[in-house]
C-alpha cells in the first residue's frame, strides 16, 4: 500500500487523516509511528501557512520523502481572531485542550450567542524533496457555545457549534465531522494531487 507521512504528533488529527487517505488506499503515518524519534518542530511562523511549511519541509528534508503537515486553529471574532495560530498552546505549556477551552470560555464570558462567531482554519502543506511546497486551505464556520458538550474529536470541538447544527462538533460522529470540517475542506482542495500520488 502507498504511504504518506503526516507531520503531526496530534493523535486526533492523525486519525482524521488516516480516514481521509484510506479512501485512496494510502496509509497515513504520523510521527509517533515512525521507528526514529522526530524532535518537535518549533512553530515560529506568523501564519498557519508558514507553520505548516516549517513542519512539512523540515521533516521531508530529514526523511527524503513527501510529507504532509497541517497547521490549524480556531479564530474567534470577538477575541480579535485569537487563539488563531496559538490555538494549541493558548493557555500555555504544556499544551492542554481543557485549559485552552477554559481560557476561551472565560474570555467570552458575558458575550451573547450572536456575537460568539468563530471559524476553524486548516492549512495543509505538502513538501516533496526538490519540489515547491503545495498549500491548500479549508474553513469551517460556527459559534462558540457557552458550555462544553460531547466527547468526540479533540481540541476545541466540545465548544464549537458548526453553522447549520445545534450540537457541538464533539457531539457529532467522526463521519459527520469529517464531512464538514476545515480539515476535510482543505483535503478536498488537495484531491487532484492525492489522486496522482495514489496512482504512482
Ligand atoms: O503541530 P501538530 O503536531 O500537528 O499538532 P498540534 O495540536 O500542535 O497542531 P497545531 O499546531 O496545528 O495546532 C492546532 C490546534 O488547533 C486546535 N484545532 C485544530 N483543528 C481542530 C479540530 O478539528 N477540532 C478542534 N480543535 C482543533 C487544537 O487545539 C489544536 O491543538
Ligand atoms: Mg503544533
């Protein structure tokens, strides 16, 4: 079976990519599954694209193989776009989904539903040794609930209600999330590349 390395240590993301790539009979392999230990890449960029490129290009260089990286995050309008590129570590080190959620809910305290609009962003970078890096972006619009609900997914899913739904992303099945998510939308943009890769 064809393989692709996914430059992530986030198990939630990795599982979503495994599902997406299984449609093309491609085995998506995340960093903790490799036999060699891969050091953390510092996400020093100022945009999702810069951080996605840092992750994909450094690991493609080390492994001399095509590598896909995902840099993603939650952009909340009432917080001037925060946590944005800082989503993973919004409440500081070590990164922790629950303390990040607590911080966001606290900062939105007193803000009514219509003003709690937000969107998830996913930027994918595909780095191929010797080639120009490819970038694709996807969005998922919604609102931040006043309380947490649901246990599926990861990150901020338990407080994010996608537009057109009454449940949080964490109350949706993984199939449903994978149909509407920012990550899925970005993967849809990458479809032509993935089809070519699968055929080789
Ligand atoms: O860098 P890698 O190793 O891929 O893992 P990470 O978790 O640090 O990933 P990012 O740097 O891209 O930060 C993304 C953060 O944005 C949030 N996030 C991204 N996609 C999400 C999703 O589908 N559902 C909920 N939260 C998400 C979540 O807090 C992630 O930790
Ligand atoms: Mg990260």
